[in-house]
C-alpha cells in the first residue's frame, strides 16, 4: 500500500494480481490496473505522483501511468518474486528487491 505524494490517492497491490488506485477522501476505487500474472507484493508512487511501480511474484516490475491506467513498461531480471519497490528522490530510477 502506498500514498500518493499529494495524499489524494492510495495504491494497493493484491493477491488477485491487480493494483487498485483509490480516492483517499471518498474511498472509491478510481481504477484497477491489470497485467501481472501473479500476486502483487509492493507498490510505490513516483515522486511526481504520475506513475506507480509494482512488484510481483511473477518476477517483474511494472510501471503504470495513473492518468491512462496503462502499463508503460515491464522490467525483468529478478529470478523470484519482487517484494519491494522504491523510487529514487528524482523519480529517474527504481530500486527493487
């Protein structure tokens, strides 16, 4: 679970392989992001709040555009599940583990 930098949205990863974006005021689900093939363990908003990174048991990290709900890129290289994702302060890099 992660808060957006402006506090207006919450991202959550789930065992149903999805990421949901929630309105933090109303509690309404604004969008459901699909594309992982296994459980989503970690989510993180970029510093500008425009992107969400997600790490999954499918061994990938996906970068999502919040305005469109589309996956902008899929990062591979892990040999097992990804349990943590974090953006660098300038939003140009992602650390994962």
